[in-house]
């Protein structure tokens, strides 16, 4: 009951208490149901590692009991987890197993549930026709069973599907039907999801106030229910809406909350993975300890046997030694008498020799001490000279580094001040013009365009600073997805043309060469990082090219993407090649004609390394430069 009303945390607490009791009783008939329910709730809270752990526990018991009928539910839930972490092929594989079992036992209602999951995967893959087909199949079955909960859910999904295909009328119709049912059964979480869909409809109709109200209502409900992924989606929609309407301050606030929640979900999944690994490690340790105890017992028994044998051998050796000792004593006593006279004669000679040897040894020791002291003095003198030279060299290097760092810091602050002050001055200037002309009925379009251009410049500068800051501290994540490179570069072509017009670079001719990607451009990588690399390379080319040609080429070879940006601008000097990718360094620090902070190519290098790629630069001063990027295909 708690789960159906969106109270996931309360429901999870009850189930965890029940799990502990059933595990104590070792009730294998009911434990799989408890594990499945716990897994479903963890999935609702976006803790997919924990969800997968409980589903696999359930599957393990069901396999032991050979209960294939109940395993179909587990297969379906495992497929849902893989769907949510975007491993679509694995998800479809488990859904197929679930459908096969359901068809054998003729469970139509279960088949309809799996149809919904398959439709969701096709929707995420943007195969909207296949998605619609499976949703309609599921809807017919749910209507047959009069399952109003599932009918409302499918209505919501169809509303979202038609919204993505820009069929607003159908989307609104299905959303209205869904809301009617959800209101009757008081499903707050389902209504909150519909608030987001309705907000997206209002956004397409440019009714921004109503869109915002819907997003806020959904966000508050998701916070109370603990649906973290839906809460994160609400922050994303609010951030996009405020950015669109020019509310950059609140947009930035929502973006911080979005990334914070996204990072927390990532940490939860990682923590659960580590806990699972630790559990397996502890189990292995216990097994190793048992093996060690058995080995220790075997060694102990062997030592006892050896000790007994050793005692026997030792007794025999003692008897033999005693006999030999007595014999040697008798021989020694006889020989001692003969040697006594000889010893007395040699005694005096030995005493003299001892005195001479002692005197000689004393002289030799004194001489060696003098030699050692001389060597130590010579060694200390050489070492002291080396230390002085080494310390002097390190001090000079540290001074050079400090002076260079101070110069770079000063130049960066000057560049940053110029990059931020320039658009702000434009906004202030236009504001003064508006203040003087506010009596006019119409606002000059050039005034609005100027303000927007200045604010776009300011936002672009801030975004670049945020990106390079996150890269520097390692706060980034790769999201590999399969996409069409030809479609990607077509979209980039439109964006580059718009950027050219925005910058007023009318004397530059653009050339695009990516026809080889047509019908042969499916690639797996992080599309947003590729977009960032290409954008920064284009900005760099526009910055240093006043007239001439900028050529963008792309092709796919052996699952590796090669693309280049070539310009006919000022090129790069030979002495600058060593630091063009350094943070806060510019091509020509003395030339004020080229704006910038010295972060563009640093972003390109870091982003390329994130994707395990490489950069090659060919340039001729005053003739132009060509940057070639190689990106290997990632795995999902």
C-alpha cells in the first residue's frame, strides 16, 4: 500500500524487516517474493546495483527450487534494471526469457507488463513506431483484465511518446485519460510523472508559467516520495526552462542540484558495488582460513612424527659421541705429557712475537685511521660543493616557476576581466539607451539582439570555466551511447553556420566533408564530449581566421573516428607549439586582437584524453593550421 502511493522509503523499511525474519526462518518459498519486492523498490529509488543484487538472490533460490514459473517475474525485473542503466541488448534478452515462460503458462497479464518494458526500450532508442505498437498491445490486454493501474500507466507513456513525435493533440488526450484514473486511485507518484509530461506540453506551446508550475509540483512530490531519478529529471526540466526564459541565476541553481543528485546516485551505485565485492572477498577469506587450519593440522602431525624419529636418532648419536669422547680424552692425556716440555720452550719466543705483533698492529691502525680521515674530508668537500650547486639550481628553477605562474595568473585575470566586462558593458550601454528611449512604443530589434548577444557571450564564458574546472578536478563521467555520426555532423554543420553568422565572419567560406559517414556512421561514444571538442576547435579557427576557408572533415576507419578542422588563418609559431594545449596559455600573448582566456585548446586536449583519443597539429605560420582528432569507439 505504501509503495502504490509513492511512499517508497516506508515500504522498503517494512520489507527489510520482513526479509530479516524470513531469512532467520530460512523460508525459501516466500523469500523470493520478498527479494523481488525489495529489488523493485530499490529500482524506484534509482539504486540499480541494490535492485539487481536482490533480483539475482531471488533467481538463485528459484533455480534451486526449479520454479521456472516464478522466475519469469525475476527475468522481467532484471530486464528493467538493465533498461534503466541503458544496457538495452541485455534488457531485451531477459524480457525475451520472461515472455517465453509467460506464453507457456498462458499468463496474458504478465506478457502485457513485459510488452510495456519492451516499448520503453524502443522509445529510448527513438524507434517510436515499434514503441507505439507494443504499448497498444499491452493496453488491449490490460483493458481486457480491467487493470486500471496499468491502463493509467500506459496512457501516461503514450502521452509522453506522442509528445516526442510532436503530436500534441494525442499527447494531451492520453494525458487527460491517465490523470482521470490516477486521481481516482490517489497515485501521487503517477500524477507527479504526468505533471512533468504536461509541463513539457506547455513548454512546446510556449506557456512557460504553467510549465514551471507543473515542474515545481512534480519536484515537491518526488522529494517526499524519495524517487531520486524523477527528482533529478525535474531539476533538469527547470534548468532548461529557466535557461530558455533568460533566468540564468535560477537555471544555474537548478543545474547545481541536478549534478549533485546525479553524483549522489553514482556514489550510491558504486558503494553498493564495493559492498558486494567486500562480501565476496570476506567469504573467500573464510574459505582460505578453513583451508589454512587443515594444512596447519597436517603440518603439526608431520612434525610430531619427525620429532619422534629425531629423538631416536639423537639418543643413538649421544651414545656414540660419549664413546668417542672417552677415547679422545685418553689419547689427549698421553699427548699432553709429550707436548708440555715443548710448550715451555716455545713460551718465551711466543711472548716476544706477541709484543712485536701488537706494536706493529698499533702502528698499522694509526696509519689506516689517518687515511680514512683524509678520504672523509675529501668526500665531504666534494659533497658540499655538489649540495651547493644542487640547491642553487633548485632555487633558480623554483624562482622561474613562481615568476611564470604569477605572470600566467595575472594574464588570466586580465583576460577573464576583459571577457566578462565586455558583454556586461554592452548590456549596461543598451540599458542606458533603453532608459533614454523608454517613451517609445516599440523597442529597437538591434537593441534586443545586442543584449542577447552580450549575454550569450557571458554565458559561454562561464560555461567554459565550469567545464575546465570540472575536468581539472576529475569531476566528469563518460556516457557512451550508440548514435549516427552522419546525423551528428549534419547537426554540427547547422550550428557552425549559425555561429559564423553570430560572430559576423562573413568573409570566411565553410567547407564540410563527411559524406563518407552516410549509411556507414554508427558509432559508440559520448556524443556530448565530441560536441564539446568540435565546438572548441571551431571557435579556435574562427578566432584566428579573418578571411579564407575553414574545412571540417570526418570519416570512420576500423572503428575509429577521424575528424579535422583546417583553417587558412595566422597559423601557429614554432616556439608556441610546446604549450598550445597548456591551460591559461594563448597563441600570442602580446596580440590584443584575439580575445580569449587560454582555455579552449586545454578543454580540447582534456576532452580528447577522456575519450582515449589523440590530437595531431599541422601548421605553417601565416598560412593556417589543421587539428586532427582520432577517437576510438567505446563499449556500452
